[in-house]
């Protein structure tokens, strides 16, 4: 899962469900994080867009606290 938030408002920008194989193919290994890192612009094109499902889940969770 790749998720980005607006840096000023912390509002969800987008969410994508991505396989490990896609991350490995699009990125490069980093010993610092002991895993693969990808550019956010590359991540925005990978996998399946699940932004609307993620927003709905966030909305449901926030409604439970009211």
C-alpha cells in the first residue's frame, strides 16, 4: 500500500495497492532502509487506485469517534 498525504493539511492525496514485485521493479534497493525505495511519482502510477475506498474507510473511522 502506498499512501500520500498533503503536507500542509494532511488530507489524503491518493492511495494505491501495489504488489511487492511492482515496488522491486520500479525502485532500487537501499541498505539504509533494508528494502526498496521508489520515487513518489513512480508510485503514483503503480498498482490499483484505492483512494476512494481508503477515504470511505477513514470517514467511517472518524464517524465512530463523534
